[in-house]
């Protein structure tokens, strides 16, 4: 499907000058009007790249009409009920990417929006929703690599997928930093029970995996079964994206193992802490029991208790009680119970 198929079509609003560009042999072709750029692309003199941020329904319909995008394809790609996916239709490749960002333990995982790419033999259309808009950085990256951009719309497909995987990597690394803090707190005797933080981290990890895992099948599709717009060279580049994505999968799997280990360690720490508390309670109860027992004996008020009439009876009993308590305290302290 080329931009010229189907004859003339009803025209919608023309994209703003900053929202499109014509590239030929990997180089930007400035100084053209939009209609001239489209005409040049139809004659296979490069390709047009239209990039829209927060497009309206009218914007999408206009682009679809201009480049002959089938309404069902557009509706399928724009359906918000679906996450990350790739589709192939009559020479057209479309890729829908679900973006996420990790903003620290307090905020957690944030949905950063969607990035949709349509690529034909002589055009590429990117629709970005949410913020910040990643497309300007992708444009700069490609324009700095003319050999890559010379592959045309396929390079746009590759660069958008690779940029999204880079975002996943950044999120995984930021998440790992928070895991390190939680791990340190688990083994810090003054931090208390960390079960709440650990379970919240588990939840955030699940959100990250829900974003990352669905990208695997689309990348494999573009690596193995891509049509004409994705040339052999770019298919090799997608193998690099796949390897990068596998690395992120491995990171998240390792994080899951760490979280499970931290949960077990936290439970062990709680058990040890409870045992220590019981030891302290038992030790103090034993120490207090000695004077209590002696005082209880003398509180029975028997008539025949010789030491009651001894002048040193009271200080002697107090001294005995103190001595026994000191000996018990020293013994428990030596054993680590106090």
C-alpha cells in the first residue's frame, strides 16, 4: 500500500510544519510544502514521516485518508482496550506500544501513554499519547544516524520500539534502586516490619511486567515475518531489540526472586525478634519472681518464724533477694537473653 493508491481522497487539515518531514537517503529534505513532500513520497523519492502528539479524531482520520489506512486497521490500533501489539495488513505494519515510567517508591509505576506507529513503503505515521512525548528524541536519534534512517519507515519502527525498551530498562533500574533500599531496611534492626513495603514492591513489579512482557511477540513478529517495509537489515536490528527486551525480562525476573527472598528474610527477622522479646520477658519474669516468692513467704504471718525476731533479719532478707536477682541478671545477660 503506497500513499498514492486509491486515487484522490478527501483532504483533512494539513499537519503543522513541525509535525511532518520528508527524508530521502537518510537525510532531511527541508524547504518543501506538505503536498509536495507527499507527492515526492508517492514517486518513491524518499518517505514522509508524520508525527502527531495527542492527536484528535479529526487528525487521525485525515492522516488515514491521506495515506490510505484502512479504517478497521486504525480502529484496531487505536482501541484502548488492547495493550502492546503489532499488526500486518496488505503491506502495512502497525505497532502499538504501551509506555510506563517508574517514579520512585512513593509514586510507583505511572502509565506514560501509548505510542502507535504505522509504516508503509513510503510513509511512517507516529501517534503519541501521554507525556512526555518521546518522538522528538527518536527523531533526533534517527537524524544523527543517516545510514539507519536510509532504511525508511522500517527505521522508524525500529527506533520507536528500541526507545520504548530503553524506557522499560530505565524503569527496571529505578525499581532496582528502591529494592536495594527495602533490602537494607529488612536487615536493619531499627526499621521494624517491612512486609508492607515488600508487598507494594511486588505489586509494582507486576505492573512493570504487564507492560514489558506483551512487547515480546510483536518484536518476534517483526524479526521473523515482517513484510516489505521492514528490510532484512532492520530485521537484524530488531534482533537487538529482542535481546534488549530479554535482558529487561531477566532483570524483572531477578527482581521477583529478590522480593520473594526479602519476604522470607523479613518473616525470619520477625520470628527472631519475637523470640528475643519472649526471652527478655521470661528473664525479667524470673528475676521478679524471686523477691515476689520471698516476700510471699514472709507475708504468711506464721507465729513461729525465728528470723522475724532477729535484729538483722530484714536487711539479711533484702540482701539475699538482691544477690539472687543480680546473679540471675548476670546469667541471663551472659546468655544474651537481656
